[in-house]
């Protein structure tokens, strides 16, 4: 089995473990839930070396976003090993993938501009969020070079259809989809059902 298909299968297994997205990140059997969903989140945090957080954690009134930890967990479990960046924000592995596209140093992913690439199973479709929601590929690269961070999100492609790809990510309500035109990404509807600006998909 290829790395990409293995990754997609792992994501689908996680989706099923969350009862097809019905599980709540801060719930467990003690709350009357059928499973300890909050401990699934702990698994994701542990994959990036953080043993202090789980789905019930609240810091300064905010639940820490765990979507990058989810991606890291799945990619690591699929066998990426040292060819991936396992950190708390998507922008770090995105930046490494952008550098891979330029220099080819053996990173697991090479970033592509959305308007020039047809996504495949196992790809990670990424976009900026908050103030970075309209970032282009180049703006994302420049922002990371200047600040070492920008708000971002990424979902893993688990199926490719004629007019859309199916994606699974962490910290979202349900499995999403990304629309295609001629096989090329036209929007990013994977994040809480909200479409992303075309320029913000990189």
C-alpha cells in the first residue's frame, strides 16, 4: 500500500472513531458520551510531543486548536517519519513544503499553487485563516519568512471525484469537501462548511 493510500485510510479510520464526526472533542464517558472523545485529542497532541493537552483543555478561556496535531498524527502514523514537521500550527509544515518545491530536499510534501495542480489522495489542502484568509501562495511564504507564523488550516484528501475532493481534518465539525473545476481547486469548503476565498487556497 502506498503512503498516500495508507494516510487516507488512517484518516477514514479516525473519522469512524469519531462516529462519523458526531463525537464532541470535550466529551467522554463521564459526560454520558459513548466514547472518551477528549482522549482522542490527547493522542493527537502526544504525536507532536505535548502531553498536557486533551479535548477538555481550556487555556485563557479558549480551547487550543488541534487540527495541526491531527494532521501530524495521521501523517506520522502513515510513515512520514522525519520527512514531516510535527508542530502545533499548519504554517510550519506548509513552509517546509514550499521549500521542498523549490529545492527538493526530501520532505514528504512539495507545495503547489492551487491554480496549477490537480489534488490527489493523500495531499493536504491548506489555506490561511483569520487575517491570513485571503493570502496567496506568495503572501503566505513572505509572511512566514517575516514572522515565522500565520493562522492556517489544512485538511487531508481522502477521495477525488470529478467535481470535488473529499477531505478530513481535525477541529472541524464534519468531513468536508473542496470544489474542483477541471480538476483544479476552486474553493475550500472543508473548514466548518465555510468557503474560502479563491486566493486563499495554496
